[in-house]
C-alpha cells in the first residue's frame, strides 16, 4: 500500500492525496470507491451537491476498515447556508455518509445571501458539538480567504480550488498559505488537457511514470498543497496513488509550473464564482 504523506494545516492532518468524486453516480461509486480503498486511498472528497454521499458512506462502511482510518470531506451547498437549513443539511450528510462525524466540512462556494460570519458560525457550532472535526472553504478568492480567516472562531484548514499546470494560482496559493491553511487542488488533470502536453509527456517518460502521476506529484511536492485525484479506471486509480516514492527535480517542477497560460480556467460558474485573482 502507498505510504501517503500528510499536510498539517491549522491543527488538521490531511492526507496530501485524496480521491475526488465529482460527477460520479451510484454504479460508478460502488465500483470505483472500493477499488480506491483497496489501492490505499483513505481521503475521500464529496459534497451535498454531488448526490453521492450515500454511496461513499456505504463503501466505507462495507470496507471492513475502521472509520478512524478515513478522512472524509464534504461540502455544504449554497442553498443550505441559511441558519435554519445549515445544521439540518449537515445532519443529512452525516446520515448519508453513515458516520457520526465529518473530518472536514467546507463551504462549497462563496455566497452573500447569508453573511459569511453566520455561515462560519454554523460551522463552528458543529465543531463544538463534535459532529465536524475541521472546517474550511472552497472556491474563495484571496480577499474572501482573508475575510473568512478573520471572521471564523475556528481555524480554517483548507481552501479548495481549481489548480493544474495550465492555471497559475500564485496569488491564491500565497494568500491561503499565509493563513496557515492548506490549498486543496481540484481539476488537476485539466479535463484531460495534460495528457497531450509534450513537456509532461517528456517528464513522464524520464521517470517511467504516467502523465497523471507527474501532475499529482507536482501538486503534492509543493508546500501545503493537497491534490484530489479522480478516475473511473481501477488500474489508473492504483497508479495515481503511487506518487510518493519519487520526486521531481527543481527544473522539472519549474517546467511544469511554466505551462500556465491565461484563459486556462475551467470551472467558472455564473452566479457562484467570485472575482478570481
């Protein structure tokens, strides 16, 4: 089994490689999550909006592995930010995940419909009640990261956002790290664009690794970065977690970082996305 490293951020000890479940329906989840667990994944990322918390909870429960060995992340959807709906929605997530606590609970997107202080207050209450171990945010820009850090009574563990070789995120990475938070990178494969890049193909060949392994290694080798891997192929799942037994040289790290180009953002939903840095 892979020896997964961890990132420590404001008291949270987060496996630096997680398995993302966005877009996966029941049949896929029940096929691939057990394979991911068998490969060594213990950090799994879901969300209320993904509508697959139940399948994740079912797979974890049936794995035969103690719940304490897993690190489960889920996210509260924006329509549940109102105080009357926040805690009940998390109770539903707990029920679907078949657990009495969530390791990491995130605000899925920023929303001004409910004051941010109220959203964070609801999360802190859940921590005080023992239903949530750590809290954080997702898709926050640098200004919102600073605001959330200032308003939250509970230290924030991570800011989860799109990050891949083609999207430069220096400003947001710096802002996130300055608060003691980890950056959690999603969409690392840039919806498949990385697999055709000549620089990444050359580096992969030099290490006898796949392009996916190179990208994941590039992410986790950076300071305080957690990477989310996603695949529906059991064979690729096993390879994707095998990124801790090799390193990229400084010039290789720089070469991957130099692939960033303007206009490479993929996830930018209207009415949800903030003004990006």
